[in-house]
C-alpha cells in the first residue's frame, strides 16, 4: 500500500483539479479504523433502540445543517446538477429517518418464541427463543453515481448502523470532499448522541490496495458495495478467500430489459418511446436501473415507435459524465457494440461540448443477432440502449429465457397482452429483483416493499436488497437461546414483551 500519498478530486466539467488534498489510507490507518470499529461494536450493539433511532435522525439533521456548501462541493466533484443533488440529499436524509422508524418500532428483529413443553411425549420440548443480532463492523464502499444516497451516509451505512453495526466507509475517490463533509456531520451526530468513538469512520483511497486491506481485515464482518461488475466480483473473491469468509452485498449493475407487448405498442407506442428516451438519457444514463435493452415485435406500430424515439433522442444534448474514466469506458462500450455485425447505430443525440460529455445512443438489431451475441445484454454504463426486433411471441419468450440476472424488468402491455404473455412474466420473475408494469425502471422508491437487487450477475446476494427497510437484514444473523434464564434474555425475548414488538409466539404473531 501507498504511504501517506495524496490525491485531489477532478472537476469532470473542466478536468481541472479541485482544491483540497486527501490522504490515501495506509495499512496502519485501515487497521486503526477497523479496530476502533471493533471496540465500538461491543457497546454500540447493546444500545437501546431509541438511542440508535435518535442517532440516525441526528445524522440526517446534521447533513441538512451542512447547507448549500455540501451541494456546491458535490456539484464540482461530479458535474451533477444542483437540483438533482438537492433531491438526492433529501433521499439520503429520508432513508436515515426511515430506518430510524424501523428501529423504534423494533419488530424487524424477527423475535420468535416456542415455550417449553415439558409434558410432551415422546420427547419434551425445551424453551427456545430466536432473534436477529448484528454481525459486527461493516465495510461500505461509496458509489460513483450517487455521491450522497449510496455513499458515505447512504443506504448501506444507514442500514448497517440501524442493525447495530459500526461502519468503516471507503470513500469514492471521485468525490472525496463531499465524503469529508458528510463524515464531519456524522461525527457531530456521534458526539451529540454519545455514541462510542469508532461507530463510524471514513477512510480515503484512490488505489485498489486500500479497499483490499479493508475487506481482508479480520474484524470486518460484512461488505456493502455499489459499482462495477469487476469491482464487485473482486471484493467478493477477496472476502471468500479470507480465513473467515464474510458476506459481500455487491450491487453490480444491470441492463434492465424492457418488453413492449403488441397491443400496448399499437395503442401507446409513441408515448412509450418518449418516456423511454427520457429514461435512457436520465442522469446521462448513469443509473444502475438504466433501460439498456428493449424488446418489441416487428409491426407498423414498431416503426412509429422507432421514428418517435429517434426524433426525440436526436434533440438530447450530451451530458457531463461523472469521471473521465466513466466517459472513456462508455465510449469504449459504444465502439464494441458497433463492432458487432448487424447492429445499426440507429439514433444519437447531439455531439459533446466538453471532454467528459456522453452522447445518448440507441442501437438496433434483430432477435437472432441478439441471441448470437451475449455481449449485447451486458451493461454499458451510460446513456445507451439496444432495441431488439422480434418476429413473434416465441421470440420474446426466448429472449427472456436467455437473460442472466438483472435488477429490473419492465413490461408494457394491456390486460389482453398480459393474459397472452403470462409465460413471459413467469420467466421474468426468475430473472430480476423487481418487475415493473407499464413504467420505466429508472427511479427506485425508498420504502418498506422495495427490492433493489436480483440474481447474479446483478448482485452477489440475490436474497437481499440494498434499498428499502429489508436492507437492514443484510447485516445481522439469527441466534437461538435455549433454556435461557429469564434474567439473561434480551428485552426482545422476555415474557412480558417490554418493547411491545410483534413476535411469533408458539406459531402466532402477537404483541402479548
């Protein structure tokens, strides 16, 4: 690892270096951060639910107290518009406060009690009680495309802290100044709420070595990651090759296939085309839910759809991408797509006006060519999408069956369409974490029911979600207490239910 080397953030709009130098963490620095988290875990995990909930609320309040200076620094480091960042700040605060409500209510611990049956024949049953407890210190990796909501105080951090786990964040090197400001807000919340030192630590690093050292540290018990497939798999392998393997919750992107069924295409094709163009270009395509694949059957309605989307895309200005590296990768992906035989460069937006601007692109190919070229189903992070022309219903079904794991799938259709394509819906349920009907995949609501995950290669943990309140369950494990003295039982499992939470008692949910 490097020794106290520094780096600076780059303004993607100008490629100029920004003020502020940030120190790459050393091996000793990583070790110190994790060991402080490990010490903090001993007391933080025992905090009562109201204290942890208040802490999460306080973090949100301290983020707001940073004011416009946070948004302005984030804008300089990412090129994202101030309006977008204001909304993302709200989302970051809201998810912290949402997890606070989950902690206060308390039933998320999944308390289960099977009381003793000493008279049961042929074998008596002991008193057995179950709940979820925190794993330990969690490593979180900041995301490039969400400098607030999926980074320092983002969903991974919020859910881990809510579960009772201290967090060590490896900030994304593209927006270190933003990360530093959020870190200061969290440290203020730690002091205000009398949380142990080490409950949260930010470390910087613009090299792979820093992240490797963090994941390999024996006191880290889980990893949260949002980013590229290569990065997510590298961390997954590191974690599984440790003497003590640990879970890695990597969300690694997706092409989020969209199926437009015949009647919907005929009735609303031009309207769907307009929304699809907007969805592809939203945020310069730098969302993991960007619709990178669209399937529809050949027809006059499809021709009208194609005309509409081509006309709209041609008017889109190029947008500034998050980093020079992301821009280079996007352009390389466009070039690789165009090298595939029988792929038509169907529609393009306006040419870029700055070095890191990305141009919206729509490619077109046949279903036969799509099935021959697996790379067409791979994500190209940026504002591009591939329109695949099918001949019949069987083609759509074969395309769906050929897909690997994705975060979302969207289906546009009428009631009659859905009745005729039940088999397609059945297949998609096995391919994704979220099925969207008559809507676009971009936009992920932070709520109790949301699933932002999916089968591999979209994630390394298809049983989990990185958005929504179920994300808390990534950072816990079940424990069973058998024949425990009442005085030693956690509050959640005591007979009189002092926390007034929902529990499964002898097979029935009750607050009694």
